[in-house]
């Protein structure tokens, strides 16, 4: 039988896992936002333009999902969104 002390350790481990997951998701979002803000090579064909728009929509959706999950604050979301939109 696991005593209170054993359950407390499990609770701490679970909390640490959640914090670790949030930290990793936040780092991933920042990396993606920085990559989106980096200057990209000009598309060689006009067919690449719709793909870039789809990519921007996907990035914005991912940022919105991270905000909804509580990984990004309103300020972090707004800053990352501005970077994505500036890349257009």
C-alpha cells in the first residue's frame, strides 16, 4: 500500500512532467516563430505562393492552439502572431 508520502512524490513527478511539456511546447513555438521571421529565399515559381499562405495559416493555427492550451500567454501569442504576419 502506498502511503501519503508516496502519492506526494507521484504528484510532484506528474507536475514536473506537465511543466516540462509546456516548456518544450513554448520553446518549439518560439523556434517556429523565429524561423518564420527569418528571411526566406524568394519562391522560384508562382505555385509556391499558395503553399506559403497555407504555411502561414498552419503556423497561426498552431500558435492559437498553444494559447488555448495555456502554453502561451496573450502577450506571447500576440508577439509570435505579429512575427508570422510580418513574414508575409
